[in-house]
C-alpha cells in the first residue's frame, strides 16, 4: 500500500521542498497551535465527571420530577364551584309595587330590595376513580425512573466507546509519531550522504515520500482526535477552552475470567437488571390500571350542592340542598374501555417481544466477544515485542547499508499494519465487552 502511494508523494515533494522540511513544518504547526486548558483524567474519572456535569443527564432526570408532579396532581380533590346569580343592581317602584313588598337591607342601609342567589357545588368522584388515577400515575413515575436508567445505560455505552476510540487514536498517534521521528533521523543522515555524493538522490527522495505519507496519516489522526475531543467535551459539559486528555493505562480486561462466565448467568442478569425490559413490563401494568380506571368511568360522579336564595322564594332567606348525577343511558364509556383493553393486549405482546429481544442482544454480544477474544489469543503474546525488535534490526541494517531502502520500507509498512491490527483488536475487545455490559446492565 505504501509503495502504491509513492508516486503521489514524489509529485508532492516539489511543493514540500519549496515550503521547507517536514520537521520545520511540524514545528511551525506546533508553535501556532491553539493554547487551551488541559484536563487530564483516567477512564473512571471521566465517567464520574460525565455523571456529575452532563446537561443531557440533568435534563433527562427532570422527566422523573414531571412524573412526580403528575402523581401529586392526581391526589388533589376537585375544587368546589361557587355560583352567584340573580343579582338585581337596581329596583324600580313599579317592580316593587307589583307585589307590594320590599326587601329589608342586609346591613345598615346596604342591600335594601337586593335579590341574590348563591350556590356551592362539590364534585364527588365515585367507584374509586381518584385512587385508580393515582395508581396509574405511580406506575408512570416508575416508568420515568426506568426510562432514566435506560438512558444512562445507553449513554455510558456510547461514552465508553468514545473513550476506547480516543485511547486507540492516541496509541496510534504515538506509534506513527515514533516512526516519523525515526524516519526523520534516517532522512537527515541520508541527506548528508547525498551532499557528500556517497548515495543517490533517488533513495533520499523516496525516503522523504515515506515520511510525508506518515505525516499525512498523523494529520488525519489529529483531525479525528479534534472531532472526538469536541464530542466528549460536549457530553461532559467541559468549560469552554478545556481540552480533555485521557490518561492511557496498560490495564486490559482479564480475558480468562470473562471466558468463564456462562451465557445463562448473563441472560439472568439481563432479565433482572435491564431497565428497558422493566419499562415494557411496567407498560403492561400501566395499561391494566388504565382498564380499571376506564371501567370506573361507567359509574357517574355525584355533584353535591347547597344553595342560598334571598328574595326569590316564598322565604326571604332560603337555604336548600341538592345533588346531580348523569344518567348513563347512552354513554357508558364503552369505546374508551375497549381501547384500554386493546392497549393492554398490545403491551403484553410488546413485553413478550422485548424479552426475546433482550435475550437475542445478550447472545449476540456474548458470542461476538468470545470470537474476538479467541482471535486475540491466537496472536502470540510476544509478537508485539518481536515486531519492535525486528524493526530495530531493520533500521540498523538499513543504516549500515546491509539492506535496501525498498526492503526497509516494505517491512515498515508491514510493521505499521500489524501494529494497527493489534491496537484495533484491543479496542474491539473493549468495545464488545462494554456492549455486553450494556446488554446485562451490569459489570462482569
């Protein structure tokens, strides 16, 4: 792959030479880099910072408070209603003369010939409607809490995968930067030999092309890191101008212990812990309570009344009591009851499907991780160190002119590809382990 790109880089070298050596270019970029505050955290500290400062988490958690407010509202009694009616603002002699009677004042000279009626009404819910509505809202609160836990589960998974990608890019950047520095030393040494006429310029130009290729790959990694760091800063709600630097550690999952975990144990953990499965089960309970509530709506509520009438009856001050109730001749809430029953059946079917879905997710994540671990175990544990040792030998032999530049560059390309495979495999194991953690909503 590196050889196929040589032509492109040879054509680019004329412009590169015009603007200066690669080393000075890198130094220029470093000098003009944006100055910002750096926050260095390890993985656990990053996650703790996320949970404490993320705006998305705070916003999602408010959904629980909204559900609690709905439950509070359901506990309140209906307000009584007060009606004031039949108030005459004036009275004429002809009106008073019709019956030949006058109304006495209410107090002092106020209220003479003033007629008024007042009524106070209170709605009384029957068939336990209020308790049934409270039971519905209690389930809604549990659902909101389960939704929030499921949101955290998915957020942690995506966040940990971003950290894995960040660590992978940092390691890859370190690898390429090391080889770039090595090629720089070889290029400088060969440049002196070219000036002395001890070697041809073609090999020197080819070495510069290889170095330029590494520089381009480093630029691409830097662009990915900038984008990734911005995404992490947004999730963690970092202060403006703060750059996250992940402290990379050498710890790696204990694959031997992971391999001893049985699939049945993981499935049991998922059924017990998965919040989205709990949401599905709670939806079934919610719809069951809704059926009870809609059935209770068949029984009409009663409105109790007490009224006062001044001057509108055969009594001067009349106080009467009454009650009103709807007669359920036509509307017995049949449609709403049927809808609630269908919704309950839907919730039952969705809960069954969710159980099967969770089981499938656990199995997929488990076997995917096991295959990745098997691939990693097939790689000799000494292979990484052997690659480094072989590269040192190739570099030394090329410096001593025991091998050709072409042989050296071929091995360098193979070295970088194999190193990237090792880094990518480790990242893949971390990602798939976190996926398995997410499917059971727990830690292995």
